[in-house]
C-alpha cells in the first residue's frame, strides 16, 4: 500500500490496516484534511474501538427506559408524564494537565448533553480520584478540579447535590474527574435528538465562535499520559459558563419552538463529530461551508476549524424557511448564530470553501470506527492477592485509635471541604444537604415525588476482582438510594481503565462489563448511557479499574425520605444482612496495614436484592428512623457516622464469631444499619422474615459515647469493650481531616 502524500497517517494515530480500510472505503487515498477527520473519529475517545463489542452485553431496556444508549443521554420515565435525562462522562486527561479548565469543561460538556435532549438541567454529581492527599501536587489537582466544577456549576445555576472523592496511589499520575448531570423533561416538553434529516434543511451553528483551543483533544484523550503531555496544554479548551448559561435558555426555547429537526453539542472532536454523527443517525448527508463557520481567530485552516473543541457550541438542523425564527431566539439570548451548511441526500459529509470541495467522506464511515476485541489475560498479580492469608496479620490492641485513624483517612473523612464550595441549593429543590445521606435528593415540583441520585465505585474491589467489584459498585449505588427511601430505576456508567491493548487491562474491562450486566439485571437498573475512558496510565502504570455507577431512584412520597443520622435515644439499632467479617480490599487493610490484597467481599446479588427490598419497604411503612449502608471502614465506621450526624451515641454489642478487626472493619456487602423505635421492632422483624432477610438487633441509641462490645463465645458470655469514644472526638476527627490537609498546602 502506498501512503502517497499522506506520510502523516501513522502520526495521526491511524494504523496501517486502518489506513488501508479508509482507502478502500473511499476508493482513493484521503487528502490530509480527510485523514484528520478519520483520525479523531476513529480515536478511542470518539470511536469506542475497544469497548463497543463488549458494551452490547449490558442490559439497556426496561419499561422505565424511554431512551437508551445511542443518543446524547438516556431518558427514564418517572411517571405522571415526566422523565429524567441523565449521563456521566469523564474529563480525566484534561484535568490532569489543567485541573480547573479540565473539570469546568467536563461539567459544561455533560450539561450540554442534557439540554440537547430538550431537558432543563436540574442537578450535577461528581466522582473524583486522586493520588495520596499528603502530596502537594495532588492537593493542587484537587483544588483546581473542585474550583473548576464549582465555578461552572454555580455560574449556570445547577446544584451539585452529591458525589464521591477517593485517594489512592494508583491515580497519582492520572487523576479521574467524572461529571454526571441530570435534567427533567416535563410532560409537555418536546424530546430532541441529534440527527440530520430533510434534504435542503439548513444546518446552523450557535455559541462561542470557533478558536484554536482544544484542537485534537479527542486524540489527546486516547493515549497514555507522559511528561510530553504537559506540553499539550493547547489541547485543553477553556470553559465559558456565562455563555453556557445563556446557551441553555436559548437551546431549550429553540427546541420548544418546533423549528428544529435535530441538535447536538460540539464536544469531543468538535464540529467533525457533531456533523458526522447527526448525518449518520439521520441517514442523510451534511455539507458545510468553511467560510461560513464563525471563528474568533485569524487565518484558521479547515483542519483547525473542524478539529477545534472550543466550548459552548451547538450544531442544529432547522426546517427550511424557518431560519429567521431561530436566529431571533438566539439573538434574544445574546448567542451568536450562523447558517453554515445544508442537509443532503447522499450520506456524505462534505466540506467546501466556496465552490471548492475540500473533503468528501461518507458520514457512516466516520461514525463507524473499526471494532477490536484484543486478547484478554488474567493479571499475574491476582495469584498473590487471592492467596494472601489475612489471618496472619496481627490483631490491633487499641481499637479506639484504629477507628479514629480510619475516620481521619481522606477516603472516609467528611467531604465538607469540597461540597461547601458548591451551591447545592440552587434552584430550590434540594431536599437534603450533601453529607446527610449517601444520595442526593430533589423535590419534583408540583408533585409528591422526589428523585434521588448516587455515584459509587470501590476501585480496590475492582482491582482485586473486577467482576465482583463492578457488581458491588452497582449494588452500592442502589443501596445508597434505597437507604434514602428511593427505588432504584436506572443507571449510567463511567468506565475508567488503562490501556486496552494490554491483555491484562482488557481482561479487567471484560470482567467489569460482566459484573455490571449481572448486577443491573438482578436489581432491574438498566444502563441508559455512559462513557468509556481508556489509556488512563502514566509511566506504564495503569489506574485501578474504576467503573463508576451513577444511578437514579424514585421516591413516591417525598415526606418519607430517610437520612443516616440517629434520631432519638432509646431507639433500637438493627443490622440487616450478615456481618461476615471480610477484610479483603478493605480500607482497614490499606490504611492500617498498608496493603491492597486479599479476596474482596463476596457479592451475593440475590441477598442484596432482598436486603434492599426489605429496607425500602420498612422506610415506606414508616418503621425506620435512619438508614445507613455499610461500606468503607465497615460496621464501626458506619456506626460512628450515624452518631456524628445525629449528635447521639450508641451502645452496641456484636457477636464475636470472627476476630475483632474483621468484626469491626470488614466490608461485607448487603448490610444496612437501621435505627428503629422500640415499638416498631416486632413489625420490622416480621417484615424481615417475610423478605427472607437476616436481621439482628445489635444495640441502642444513647447520648454521649459510641460503645462497641464483643460478646465472646466462652462459657461466661463475657462482653469485651472494644470501642469507647465520645461523639465530639469522633466528629472533630472526621470533619477536620481533609480541611487540615488542604489548609496546609
């Protein structure tokens, strides 16, 4: 095969086989501009070359799903003619280089995916991963990312209602910044889609004039981070939240006007992706005139115009003859708008400059990247981790000190330092401030309903067993919703991995997909969309596999929502589920022993479903005063957090069937701690029996201290006091830990 004048094809990330395919599809060699179009659209970031084959395993349908994967975001029915639009996406590489701009544009981009569907954005969530917080560079990344997300979200008036932040050395060279957005479609709101149809219809562009920022951003996100990546700051676009706020209003009005055929934001790969994908979905073609694209810099080439990722830009197809009405809408909102092309019937994406054709490529070819399924090998490290004998570890003598250390570790400590920077009460529908529950809760105006959202993933579990760990992420996201009183409905996934061309990484990805699929089927939470982010590596070291699950739940009666805090002294403390004492992959092992090893907790999805159903039913029937799922730090941390949030103590006695460390800090799944008025205990016991759910009364809410005893199994049934700490000490340790790190930097 001759490369002709296209010696750059290899430098553009296109393989020899792919180049031959392009030549075969075109019936000729592509010119440099055409090759550039293929390079971004066939990048992993846009083309999903290594993930599409496996993503088809995920359950995506259900009676609650109105729109699944394939559009800009998923849509879920919440009854009464209303629907929720949601999606999660990553902005990892940009945030590792320019954390403020990377995180801000991540929020802006995911918000555009929501209102492009015709929904008004009502909430945001985030999921963040960094290296050790003791490292000043990681502190700088965290500060920049939080400020970027808050700066954008606060300006556009969208509340950030929930999230998670984790710290681990595996993210030291490649942080993760995943943003989730949520929108509401009212019963009279038209649903919009990103397609181009109707020969002769007008193609228009609106928003920020195109500049040179973000050129080749999609390609930048499709390779590993290196020291040279720091030199590619030009690939990081800047956000314009004031424009973004006006763009929301203008686009929603334009969609409601009925003049639009289709609309899509210019995200990764900019104008190239939006035009080719709209044409492909609509089974039509699009012709663009490069002279008519609004630009803000002089002498921009067609290459720069087509590959720019300047933010706050939209592309839409307008019914012929109705252009003036659309121009009037965008002018009213002070948003630049221009006619840039037309819809054709030949399926081509054609770029012209006056009468000269610069590029002519089938839209389907651009939007249908090759699909690969590489070799997959189980990683060698698992032979050591699965065989590690946890019983060989010495038992600690001072559990007061251990519990305080766990409460102070950044993965468990309060995230107030972060969420206080967000305007989480914007729009006036936030029911519970962040930190009070494991989910964000919003009132649905004009109804008795509320909606809940959660984001979850324990990446250590996924590292030690990707399938089980991924299923656990789904289960925990659902469990956090259930504990707030919400019935889980559907999920969106943000799948973050290393280089998929490495067999061990692809094995992790494959196992993860299987785990998500299995859990979503059992819990009836179909995946309605999401994002895959590969090549999250630095210096050859991959991040832990991190499949983040964002989930929606529905509360039929907003007055029945539940929080984590103990409410009244004298209430019984109840454990739903089984305290198995599983320490593999736990925060205790990582923080106290410096180990990430062992078999992670067993995931029994049938038990998980029964526990969740029992908890949700108990909350709906008014039997429960508080509910908190057991996760990082185990039962001891869960009890401490219930005490801290309620400013009450607890006296708890646990059956000592395993050693104290396993008893207190094991992270077995499918466990929920409830507080219940004594008069409701019998009803709860009957409910648990009907649901076939293990239930144990483990203590009583009191004032002052958290006391945890172990009931030993010797003849005298002696109670051994393991933990005895005042609530004030627990609270100060938990609340101040992250702020202390950040204030020192």
